[in-house]
C-alpha cells in the first residue's frame, strides 16, 4: 500500500482520476470544487493530458461528450448550480450511451443557494438529473480515501455499462483534509468499438446519437437501456454495514451524514441501544438488498440527510414501508451534530418499542 | 469516362431537405473538400440541431450528434481527445448564432483547430419558420408575423463580422450558393477551411448564405432571387479574416 499523505478531498479525487487513466478534464470554476480544476490545470500539462477551462458548465459537459465519444476517459466536476447547467449534456450522454465521470461537490440550494455542504441534489442525481428516461451510476464517498477510491470504480462501471457516472460528494468531502493512500489503479480492459476514431476507410461510420424520430425505435432504445439498468441493479449495489449484526434499529446515511451518524450510533450503543447503520455507497443503484434484509430484523429506520428528506423515499421503497422510517435532517448548508442524530435515534427507539 | 460523380464522403441516403433548399449543395461542397484532401477516414463530424440534424446520415464519416448549439464544444472535446483527427461542425443560424453563441465565440477565441460550416438562411427551418438571430429587419416569420421590428427585437447578428474581431479566429469567410460563381467560391472557401485544419493552423468558419424556400414562402427560384436582393446586401460576401494568410505574408 502506498504511503499516506494528507490531501483535500477535491485534490485526492483529481489525482485518483489521473491514476485511473483519465487524461481529459473539462471544467468551470465553482465553489466548493474549484480545487479539482486547479489541480488538473497543474498536473495535466505535465503528463500529456488535457485540462481545459470551458466557457461554461454547459460547454464543459459537451467537451466531455466529445472526448468520451472519441473513446477517452473524460471527466468534469462542478457543484450544484453548475450540475443543473450540465444536466442537458448528462441527458444527451445517457441517450448516447457514453461513459464519463461527473463529480458533484454539492452545496446548498435551490438557486444560487450557499457554498456550504449539502446533499440536496440527491433527487437530481438518483432520478437521472435531466430530461428523459434514464439513470446515472451514483457513488457517494464518505471519506477522502473514498473520494479517491470511487473515482477508478466510477470510470470502470461507466465504461462497463456505457453510462455516465456521478460521484456525488459534498462540500465537506471536497474541502476536508485526511490522510489518503493513492495507488495506480489497474484500468479494467474495455473495448470501445463504438468510439469515433475515424473510419480509416475500413469500416462503416460510427454514429453517436440520441435522436430517434420513430417512437417505436426510441421505445426500444429505452427498453434496452433499462434492461442494462436491471443488470446494474443486480450486480453493483454497494453499502457498508456498521454494527448491523444485532441491530434492532437502523440508521441510513451517506457521505458526511454517515460520518456524523457513526458517532451517534457509537454514543447510542454506549447507552445500550442496539442500533446500527447502513451507509449506501451506491445511491443509484440504491442498496435495496441490504435494506430489505434489515427490514426483516429491525424495528425502525432513521434516514439522516443534509436536505429536507430525499433519500428517505428510497429507504421506504427499499423496505416496502414495512417498518417506520424517521427523518433527521439539516439543510441549507448546515450539518447535524452527533447529539442531534443521537436524539433522533433515542426518539426512534422510544416510538419503535 | 465519369466526369461528375457523387463524392465518396457522402452516403447513399436520400437527403430529406425541401425542394430548392441549398443544404444539398453545401453538403456536396463539404464532401468534395473531404474527398479532395483525402481525409474521410480521419474525419469526425458533429451534427447540430435544426434542419441539418440528420447530417450524420449523409456524411460518410464518423459523426456525433450534439445538443442544440453545443456542437463547437463537442467538437472541441473530440479534437482535444485526438488532435490528429479532422473535426468539423455543420450548424444552422439558430443553432450557431442564438443558442450556441457562447460555444461559437469561445471556440473561435481559443483558436480551436476545428472547421465550422455555418449555414445562414435567416430562419428556423426545422421548427417551421420562426425568427432567427439572422432574420432580416422587417422579415416576416411565424414569430415575427408583422415583420422583424428592430425596435422591439433588435437587429440581426452578423457572425463573420463579430468573430473576425477575435484574435483567436483564424479564417472567417462568408460565401453564398445562389449561383454558379458563388458556388465555386464557396467550394474553394470550404476546402480552405478544412485544409487550414489539416495544416494545424487553427479556427476556420465559413458562413454560407443559404435559402429556405418553404419557410420563406417562395419558389426555389424566387428564394434565390430573394437571397440576392435581401440577404446579400445585409450579409456581404467576402473574407472577413485570414490570420493565416497574414502570418504567411509576414
């Protein structure tokens, strides 16, 4: 294992992308993710890669489309308002079955909102985040190490399933510094016979396109894509279970909310409450399997989020509403304290008895 | 002996364009340029949104379909991914000069080594004849039914004039395809715009003043006459910038 170094989450993910073979980054400044662009601006020219500051988030995502269409590992990063601008391109990318990595270091919204950490783009990320029937792969890191590790994973999954992948972080993940171990990752071999590389006069033209004016054709494309999504749902759910073996109560939280919740779970355990935590790492596909199992043995669930309650809907769906699901949240850039989460756990326990 | 044949860079797909539309001529000129430079196997085209949305069916090269106005950004991504490829966009006036103005201006400002074919027929064709950024003052369209009123909606955008002020823009020329002489000039300009890229020189844009008989409410011949009488005085033909020629002359 490589030596640990102290890095900001934004920088760790940028370096991890380079180590994962990404040589094409297109971005636009926005707080709190600008370190990604700054890091790429410094590194890419030294290693024969491309860093380009686009004129807008819209242009940046379309440059990613171009590079991805040419068969390259390409990425962009932004924060919430910028992701809204990218959502047009994300929809096209999904419609064209193009793999790429999109990083969202979330800040509070709606509108211009604030610049403090948030998870309020959960719906936008997990429900597609653009017009039309589609999904993104959505990965949610909860440490600087995971900010790095999930980058290679994201690229591999995106290429394997030919769909865009979003790394859904938040301002805390982007800004905080933690020791991280970065290692050159082995890129999963992925043939791209569909890529635009020039026909050389030897094959028929490759066409990358999301337009189908015949509704029967478009319906078929969507059906085919959703069959692929079913395979993703079956094979790629990821979650971390914490103290779930004997848990009677279950906290569900991702990202920074999971870090806070873990402290609260420990404090509740010290008080004798048998509580555990499921931390989704893939938000799409949502880790339904592990939640379904938990539904059979836990009395109640608590969704802890940095928004007005978005993931809670997926928790309820995953457990078929078999058990009560409480919500503990802060919004607008606020983060709940471990005490607030502990209080919510205690309330869940009292009501769940 | 065959003296006139279909360019290799065109597929056999029948064009969907209306009778009298000049897209067909422009497609041919682009394909001839690709053939003459022998770059078809290395060329990647970027289709836009509008009447030219189906260009990916017509050019016999690798193609990607861009969102409305975003073709220069997509082309930038393709070119940066592999600078050895010859990358062009084919865009109409609504696509390039309205919704895609930012992408156009910044691709030019960066001196992106791509070729843009900009077809200006002063109207939104595909959606049925709405006012375009290049519709002429007084021009009647579906969304300017009393004629384009410059007091309320302002003036047409002159793309070549605008882009030629940018240091990054290399070769900017406006041509037309309304008569044989102009078609021959357009052919030269389009080929030069591709050759500039092959030679690694930088950003080239050719504006082709074009017709839309259907949405102008004219016969094909009437549309050509209207173009000459109304479009050309407002959009004068000529080379607006040739940085590469200036540099070569130094």
